[in-house]
């Protein structure tokens, strides 16, 4: 009986460690995404309306009241997908935003 309790305890600890590692990885992905979006916002060569839309995406990602990281990432992905459809967007910015979408898609709970 004691070995079963020990096994359950070990499994519980391993699950907690996996969850902690996943949360840390998600935080790192979110951080990289924020840095990329901030660099787009600071670039004055990019159209103002594009920068403003990217600011909205950044706001969605950083607003902790907006839900868990994965919920905020999903909302940001939706916003970015519509943003990247703009014909007026510069191709290098569109590529950067697709990379952001790819990173956000890897965020899971």
C-alpha cells in the first residue's frame, strides 16, 4: 500500500514539474513575441495605422485581465491574422508578424 502512495506522490511531483516547465516556456515565448512587436511599434518607417494595430495586439498580450496566456495568445493570433491580410502592409513586416503568429501558436496550457 505504501508503494502505491509513493508512486502517486512521484507522479504528482513530475506533473507539477512538467507544468512549471511548460509555463516557463510559454512565458519565454510571450516575452520574445512582445520584443518583436515592440520593435515594430518603434519603427517609424512603418505606416502609422499598422503600428497602431500592432499596439492593440501588444495590449491584448500584456493585459493579464484578458485571461490566461493561451487565451491572450489566441486572441492576438486572431487579430494578427486579419492584420496580415492588408494589401498595404510591407512584406517584411508581414513576415515578422507571421513569425509572431507561429510563436504564439506554440503557446499551450
